[in-house]
């Protein structure tokens, strides 16, 4: 008579232990479900427009720096120095291509100095500045690294450095960037006169900037252009010139245009207006 009671007791123990052991599993499943829901909520809440802009800046800066590194590498492999006209033409043509390809997506800044200038005196939001700069520097470093692998040359050859003293390099970088940003700011505010030709105008301005600054500073006018190769080479001699001078020149150029215009910027630039936002 006792045996059945023992069996019942043992079966109840088993069911109790099963319920107890299943409880942690249920808790883990609930935690996993909560984590999955949180992850999908984060993905859903991400500003997809901003992601597109950042990826466009990575792509645009990569194309720009890879083309510049490419012309430098090709001239080196051919046994000669980089010609000023070849360098200027490459920079100008690449900027034109970039403006027309990603201008309507991100504004085709591809330059931290442009981004900071437009945030300082224009409608560009400061909240997007860090992401833009990270994208531009990352694209530049990636382009330099891949160019080094493709062409088999040292990344130091792709760096910019003062050719006639730091003082001259600083001022020519500042003045060249000032001129280009003054023009860029005018194109981004009034496209009625230039329309879709603004991309070509910016490209010509970049070529002119390289021509007047190349023999003195290497023709950077873009902190990302100089910082990418410096990071890959891990050499930072005189890098401050190419970080500070273009940024000051860009802010001064955009500010001067705004003062002369004596009115605010449009808060919602059209795709045609955005084609004026690029700078080598």
C-alpha cells in the first residue's frame, strides 16, 4: 500500500523539479526576446537619411583621395615627380564627378573644413558634424591604405608637406580655401545663374586652388586629404598646418560671403543647391 504513495510522491517531485528547471529557461527566453525587441527598435529608430549621408561622404572622400593617390603613385612609378597640371586636373575632374554623384545625397562636402564652415555660418546641423568628419577621415585613410596595396608604393609619398616653409604653406592653404569656400557658399545659396553647371564651377575652382598652392604646400585645402595618409603612415610632421589653415580659411570664406550678402541662408537647400557644397 505504501508503494503507490511513494510513486505519487516521486512523480510530484519530478514535476516540481521540472517546473523549477523550466523557470530559468523561460526567464532566459524573456530576456532574449526583450534584447531582440530593443535591438530592432534601435534599428527602426535610426535616421536612415543620416546613414545615407554618412555613407555617401565615406564613398565620396574615398574616391577623391584614391584618385589623388593614384596620380601620385603613377607618376612615381613612371620615374618622375608629380606634375602640377596632372595633379590639378585629377583633383578638379574627381570633384566634378563626386558633386554630380552624391551632391543630392549628402551635399558632397568630402572635406571637414567645408562641414565645419557650413555648420558655423550656414544651415548645416552641428549634430551631424562629428559623423561627417569621421566618415571623411575614414574614407581618406581607407583610400590611402588601398592605394598603397594596389600601387605598391609607400604611403609617405601620398602625404602633403610644406615645400617652402611652414609659414608660407599655412597662408597659402588658408587663402586658397578662403577663395574656394567663398565661391562654394555663393553657389549653394543662388543657383539661378549657374544651375547644374555649379559642379563644373566648383571643379574649376579646385583646380585653380591646386595650381596656386601646390608648389608651396602640396595643394591640400582639405584636412581629410592630409590626415588620411598621415594616419596610414603614422607620421604627423607639420600636420597642424593642414588641419588649422583650411578650417580657418573655409569659415572665413563662407562668413565673408554671408556678410556681403546680408541675408540668411536657405534652411532647405534643393538638390541643385547641394551641388555647390563640395570642396577638395
